[in-house]
């Protein structure tokens, strides 16, 4: 709702000194901001009250607290609001993460051959979208935002105060990049363990 989708889909953003900025309209920023804050506050309370709902409650709590602090900066600085929109695109991947659990509660491997056809197609499609959005957003887009922060400091921030706030935002964003790196390694390690277990079972005839 806050993007000019014609510009977003058809313009070559990476030729611009500040990619994505020209595509941001911010028409519904207030609604977007308060919805996002409410989402993270409610989820934070839920994890605190029911920590068993997630695998790593302390990590999620720290993530949400850092996110709420991070949100203060685009609220105060109009020039950084477009990055709020860019960063929140990660929730597309979160949706597929949740969908993998909701639509496959039995935990079947998505590439198992003898699954019911419609169930198999659904699980495979969700799994493919999950991995594509994970790599595209968490492993490529998020680190690239650090480059955008650098370009903003170099090209647009003239006062030392503005540079300080953008630098703080960049440091907070670096924390999220590091978290994404850790979660990516955890994801890769879990897949490696699954492949090794599967290979061992095949070799032993199980």
C-alpha cells in the first residue's frame, strides 16, 4: 500500500544511488507503523507468557526488543521510512515459515514420494517459496540494505546529528543481518543432519 508498484516492478533500482527510495509513497505510513508495532508487542507478550511456543524464546525476545527500538528511527526520520518498507518484506518469508508448520503439522519431508497429491503439491509449493524468500530477503536484500545506509550517509546526510541516527540504524540493522546469518546456518545444519540420517537409513536398509 505504501509502494508505487509500477516503479517498484519495472524500474532498475540498482542504478540509483539510493535504491527503492523513489518507489516509496508512504501514503499509509501511520497505519503501517502502528500495525507493525502492535504486531511485535503482541508477539513479544505471547513469547514471554508462553515461551514454549517457540524454539528459542530468548532470541525471539531480544529480536523483538531490538526491532521495536529500530522502529523509532524511521518514525522520527522521514528519509528512512522507505527502508522500513524494505525491511518488513521479511514477513513474507515469516508467513511461509508459519505456513510450513500449519499446513504440514505431521512434519512430513516435502519431497516424500508417497504423499497425497494435493497435500504434496501444497507442501512442496510452500517449501519452495520459503527457501526462495529466505535467500532473497534474509541473505541478499538485508545485507544490501547496509550498502544503502552507507550511500545515504555519503549522499544525503549533511548534519552530524543525522549521520549519527543513520549510523545507529545501520548498527541495529547489522544485528538483524547477524541473526539472519545465524538462523541460516541453523537451517543449513538441520538439512545436513536430515540428509545424513536419510543416507544412513538407505545404507542400512531402514
